[in-house]
């Protein structure tokens, strides 16, 4: 059994809302502002590159695992809820669904964390996981570029035909799931199992 974060997105392939797809970038602004409010960034500076970053609680988790070898349940619940919200927003922005991202869980997007027992996690690995994940970041950047290209293609398909190509959906959903697994390993520290490079 895999100890990775599992991501499921029910993609709507046919009978898509063309008007919603046409103005998707504008429609998502309120949710993007809500999501950005979780970031500890300095909002007084508009040139801050982390303006829309999501603020996962990684440092307290790393310290708790290293010092006490525990993963506080409230940090786990917060990080799981925030990753789930981020995934719902990503699915909406990338045209995988026409349903506006909800603040609470829904049936369209599911992000499931593996059972976390900090006693079974290597207490010193959080010090180097970010470094060990560098190859994952590099491969992930290529997946992002490919997914963006496919999303542009899918956007035109939805606008003109009302259908989202199934092959595009597989890659885009796979990319989101890939980055969720990487985040679970390197940032959220819910597993010591190194993520696979495949979608």
C-alpha cells in the first residue's frame, strides 16, 4: 500500500459551460484572494513573488517531528484542508470542472492523506527532504509546462465544442496529483516514501 497523498478529480468531459470557461480567470479571483489570505507573505509589497503563495504549516511540523517525533493533529488537519482547497481551486482554474471551488470538501475533488504516525517517520529526514526533492521539482516543472499547453488546447476545445479532451484531462489531473505527492513528501512531511516520477 502506498504511503503517498492520493488525489482524485472527477472531470466533466462533456456539456461544459462555455461562458464560465471563457471568463474562468476572472471568476476565480475571489477564491484566489481567499486562498492567498492563508499565506504569511508581506502584502504591503506588490513586487513580492509570494503574493499568491499558500501558507502550509511546514516549519512547525518539521520541528515537532525532529524534536518530539510527533505530528500534531491540528497541523495535519490544517495542511490537509489547505491542500484540498488548493486542489479544488487548481481543478477549477485548469478547467477540469465547472463547479466553483467550495470552501468545504466536495465530491468532485478528493485529497486523501496516508495514515501518519510520526514514530514511524525518520526524525532527521525533514532536514534534507527539500534537497532530496530537487529532481522531483525539475521533472514537475516540465509536467507543469506540458499541462499548461494542454489546458490552453482544452480551453479552445471547451469554448468551441463544449467538450474537454479526455487525454488532456489525464495529464492535467496527473500533474496535480504529482505535485500533491511531492508536497506531501518534501513540504507537508506526511511520508518518507519517495514519490515516483510518473504521472
